[in-house]
C-alpha cells in the first residue's frame, strides 16, 4: 500500500514531535541539575569555625587607637587645599609581635587625605595585643575607615 501525502506528513510530524519532546526533557533535566544546590553538611568542621580565634586588641581599646592616629593626623594639610570632606579606608596587618605592617588603601576619595591618613597610621608605634588562633599568636588583617570633615 502506498501512503498518501497526509500520512507521510503525519509520520514526519510524529518523528519531529518525539525529537522535540526529547529535547525539552533533556533541557529540563540539565537546567534542574544546574539549579539544584549541592547538599550542605550541617556539622561544621572545627577548623572552619572562628570559635578558637581571638581578634587583636589595641591597649586601651579601639578609641585609644583612633585617638593615637588622629593625634598624628595633620588637618592643616587638607585645610590649605580647601578640602572639606573625604572618606578613606585603610587596611593593615597586626603581626604576631603586635606591630603594624603592610599598610594599604582600600578606597579613597582624595589623594591628599589618603596620604596623610597613611602617614598618621604608620606613626602609631604602640604595639597591639596580637590575634590568637588556638592559643597561637597569628597575623590579622585590620580595616580602619576615616571620614574627614573640616568645619
């Protein structure tokens, strides 16, 4: 028996329909596999926790640290340039011996204020009580913002 034109078209359409269904299933499975998050282990491992970490401390607290570097900050330099406001964020490392090192600027709105802030930070010579991890003195990165406002 010969197939009519309609039967041939129906066979082609059925084949395409099977192919289309297969592609949709493949796409759905691959998309679901990408969206599904990996299982999370509910029990944290001891080395992954900060329970055994003690932050560094400045003698007299953070306020004493801020007072020391502000004592070294020369406001006359930005004032001469008529700089009214500026924000700067610095980072530094508190070493295991309590000294400060590796001063860097994370962000700054004004080059002059940034340089003066770094200079003032580097002049702080009081040693910190260093950070500790599991009872061992370790390095710790600190972040110090400065909001300069000249009134």
